[in-house]
C-alpha cells in the first residue's frame, strides 16, 4: 500500500524532522478518507516533500496509550468542543522509543505539544517525575486521577517538507484493544493530519483540490466508542459516512 507513490519521494529521518520542523506549536487539521484517495494525495506532492524512514520501513507501527480520569474528562471536553482542553498519552515508536506527551488545544485553535522520554511504554502507572511534569503543564488538574484509558495501534506514514515547514501524517491499519484482542477502529479508512505554523498549509490546499474535506475527528473518542457501548459513536459514524461518500475528515 502506497509504495509506488512513496518511491518517488526522498527520505528523511526522525532526527532531521525534529531539527528542521519540530512544530510543537502548530495548527492541526484532520481528514478521514480511503486508502486510494490518500495514495492520490501522496502522488500529487512535489519534490519538496520527503517520507520518514525507520530503517527500510516507511510505514512504521505506532502504539499509543491514552490517559483519562474516571469521568473521562478529556473525552467529554473534546466532544463538547471546550477550549482550552488537553490530552495525555504515551507514544511508542517501532524502535521502542517512548514519550509521555501532552497536547493542549488553545483558545485560538492552535495545538501546543510537550513531551518527555519514558523509560518504557509498558509502565502501568505514571511515575512521580511524570506527575510533577504533568502538574507543571496542567495547573489545577489532579494528575493522580489519570489512568490508562485506551490503547490504539496504527501504521503511520510521515511526510515532511523542509521548504514549506509543514508535515503530514497518514495513519492506516488503525486498531484498538478490545477484550484483550485487537479490533479495527476505522475499517478501510485512513486518517490524514496536516501540521503547520499557519492555519492554512500547502498540504491542506492540495487536499481541498482533491475534494478531501476536514471534519472534527479524534482517534481517542472514536476508539472509546468501539470498546465501550455506552460511549456515543457519533464521531466514528461521521468518519465512516465520510468514507462512503469519498470525502475526508
């Protein structure tokens, strides 16, 4: 999947991306579309774009664990559209590198991302040092109420343009842990996300030209609706509807 379109792009390492365009403060826009439409988008990119490589792998596996409190505050803040709001997660790359991350959605619609290394993703609880770090970023919130809430696995293509100083990720093969096994999150669909310093990026214009449109989407919120029948599936249903009509989220 996507190999032919990716073959024409140069390669870039994670270290190079971190130096050239860390984009820890940025504007994010998400899209949900089909494999074929995502491949069409990749094929439309000019030679200013590169694809991230982990060794020979251009679609490495990413494992994410989301943390929330028992009342699912971060889930509720998202579906209610509150700003500012935050999300806490650990992210583990295919090579075993792991980070604890906080994503803060500001009142202006920007995303502020902060992260620190973790010794191992499999640590079942947050450490004292991690609680102290989280508390410095989330004053007024009791970080000790956080618990592991959802595990999401995917394969990710990362596209980077040092010229345009923007990045695009394409997540496919999405799955969540359900009853000790893996269940598909968005069967037949991919999630595209543009990340840039400006509200409208070059990539977002290309996606618009292909009639792939933005809609609000959260892998965390959609994943919860797979593993818990009491969670309203609206976000996931809207995404699946977008697949059927060939328009992105």
